[in-house]
C-alpha cells in the first residue's frame, strides 16, 4: 500500500490542480530523501509542470524549462504521501519535501513519508527511461490481452507472486492481487504455465475490472493512505478477500476466507479458489 489505483488517484489529482504551474520554490528537509540527482535541484526553480505520469506505484512530475525537460519521480513506497498544503498530516515532522507552485490551484505540494520507504529521484529524460525500464514491467492497464498472455506463457512460477512481480507487471501489490484472484476464482499458488487460455483471459479481464473500479472509488485507504486532497479511498468497502479471514466466503459457498502467511498474507476461499481446479 499504496498500489496502482492509489498512485493513479494521486496522479489524477495532481493533474487537475497543478498542471501548467511554475515551480516557484522548494524546501528539502533531509537530503537523503533524494535518491539521485540532488545536484540538479536548482534547475527546477522556474520550470513549468507539463505532465504527470504514473509508472507502477510511482508518480513522475515532468517539468520543462527553455528547451530542457526534467522529472521528479516520487516513490510512494509503503507509507509515502503527496499532500496539498491545506491537508493536515498526523506526522508533520515527516514532511521531507515541499514544492511551491505559482499559477496553480494548490500553492504547495508536500512529500511526507514516516517510514522513509520511498524516495524522490531527479532525472533527465534518459534517466527516466532507464529508471522505468529497470524497475517496471508492463502496466496492467495498458497491456493488451495478447501481450499479457505472452507474459504468462512459459512461466513456471506461482500466480500470485507473478502478479506482484513489479518487473513483470507493475503496480499490483498484495491487496489487489488477493482481490483479483478471489474474483477470478484462482488459487494464489496456481502454477502459471498450467492455466488455460480461457482462464488467462478471465484473469486479464478481472485485473482490468478490479483496478478500474478501485481507481473510480479513489483507491483503498489501508494503513493511513490519503489522496493529495486528504480524501480517503472507498474501495476498501468492496474488498471481498483481503483482510477478511474467518469471514464467510462472499460467494456463499459455505466456507470461510483463509489467511495463509507466506511472504505476504494470502486471503482466499479454499473452495471457490481450489488449487486442484482444472481450469
Ligand atoms: Zn467460496
């Protein structure tokens, strides 16, 4: 947390309120929050925020100044937040970066991260390209069904770790992986190479539905995630499996949702998502 839908909501709000604005000033509370490119910080003063893109769970702010283009890539990590100035944070001491804007609906954007599992990178165009290729596989919302099927082909591993493997499919974390698998009725540890084509198509469609519905609902606010305007995502109310251990399966099959701890907790219905399924 945050995952793709939350990062997308962040990007949408920044687009609505900051695009076209000029960065008038900045403040960095601790320099180690900048992973790379700290020496280029002065360049950004006077640059215009021209576009905002989401890559996996990160958000890139694209600036232009004269003929140059540079980016600030914000990793939201486990606990990172981008907040407008008016939003009160529980942890004001963890606001590490403040960006001031002229000509925008919001005068300031704050980067706040209590656990510092996230960073900012200041990159030029080539740097951004390398950053994206190195870290992110296909985007689940932009990948075509054929491309997705090609990615699954020949994978000997298990399904849930693959869905969460950022260098293969970027943006899905533990919450949405559990929700997608429950809805697609697929066991988390199904062997990917043994999943039939029709089921692969269903998995693809379910990924689209779950992620798009979550974005429309403002994401899921789990563990203190807030959008830049301070709002909480409502998709948590639609979670069917994540965090539901011990509760009756929503498909009313008579079983309860199990929680199995491996690397990350998996929540699933042992009947609806049977591992022995021949699908
Ligand atoms: Zn069930």
